[in-house]
């Protein structure tokens, strides 16, 4: 099963699950999910792997090999499914139902810069597209778009580790900046677009805590 299906099809079906690739972390058993702790380092890297992981509140670095290198101040209540050198995610459950509220995917896009990454997403979009202004990312003004509805793949990380599809009821916010020579793309995926603004309030503190390492 592709990571795209893990993060999109199964997200829409009601949860994030591990992808059983060779060399990934072992899957958690029912009722017991492994957790990542900040540890003694001020920026302990998120562990590379594909499995359900509870991310304790604290300061983390981006996974080994990810560029631009990032430092993240993660508030309480976030979990992760995929953590690789080209992309990683953090998610939150919907408190009102048995489904995810939001998934935040931080990725290195295949395009050369932020503007090209957003242009490619606009070109791939089959639903409504709306500009997003006034959002900072890594301390820089971000370019952004909201993709509402539609179908088919709209964004993919540089090495194909994560790809995201549009969906008929979802809202996908894409934010992009150039950090030196490295483009950075953050996707905020809300499966039920009606809950977007509640989810966005949860996401803003997380985004504010992402800085260049």
C-alpha cells in the first residue's frame, strides 16, 4: 500500500495507520502506541519510520536527512505516522467523532522553489482554489493556497515518501517558503472541510513553533 493511500484514503476512512515497508518501525499493538520524548537534547530528531507514534510535548528536530533542517516546538496532543528524509507528518484526532481532525505534512517538494511548488499544486487542482495570505512559516511570509474539493493527486514530496490527494469534502491548505536554497512546503489537510477553522486553531501554535535549525 502506498504512503499516499495511508495518509489520504485511510485518513478519510477514519484514522492514520502504519505503512508496512521493510525497515520501518514495528507497528504498535492495540491500546499501546510508542511515543517520542524530547530527551536530553534541545532538538532530539523525530525518529525515522512509518508507524503510529505519540509525540510528547517538547522540542524536536526534523527527521535525519530532512532539509531544510528544522526545529519544532510541538504542543501536547499530536501524533505521527510517517517520518522520513523528504517528509513527515503530525496529526490530531477529531474530539467529536472517531476520525482525524487534521494532518499536518511537512515536506521538501520536488520543485526548485516555493513558487514552483504552489504553481504545480494549482495546476493539478480540480476543485476550487483560493489564495491564502498573512501566514508566516519559519519566520517568513508564506505563499499559500487553499484547495477545496476535487480529486486526484495534488502534491508529492521530493522522493515520493508522501503524496496527498484532493477529496470531495476536504480542505487542503498549502503553505510554502524558501529557506535559503531549500523550498519547504507544509500541507494542512482537514478531511471534513466543515471543521477547517476549528482545526486551523489547533494547527497555528504548531506552525508558530517551527523554526530553521
